[in-house]
C-alpha cells in the first residue's frame, strides 16, 4: 500500500508543476497577444493624432490668411472712403 501511495504522491508532485508551467505559458501568451493588440491601437491613435495636428495647422493657416484678407479689404475700404470724401469736397 505504501508503494501505491508513493506512486500517487510522486505523480501528484510531478503533475502540479507541469500544469502550473502550462498555465503560466498560456497566460503569458495571452498577455503577449493583448500587448501587441494594444501596441497596434496606440500606433493607430498616434497616426490619428498626427493627422489632427496637421489639420489643425492647416485650419490655423487658413484663419490667418482670412484675417489678412479682411485687414486688406478694410484698408481698401478706408482708402476708397477717403477718395470719395476728397472728390466730394472738390
């Protein structure tokens, strides 16, 4: 009977580390897959951020251009009003 218990105990002590090893391996693999997925997601978000930054820069440049055009139009309007006042005084 002691031999049978010894065999079962030996089998149990060998079985537990093997199962533990495979559980760690599968968990490690799933964590690695999750890490790769999140890295791809981060890369996607970085490219979207860069795109938004480029778009924001283009909008800011367009806004500055419109502001310059508005100032030029305002100056032309003032010059025309001065010319009209000068001609109406004559």
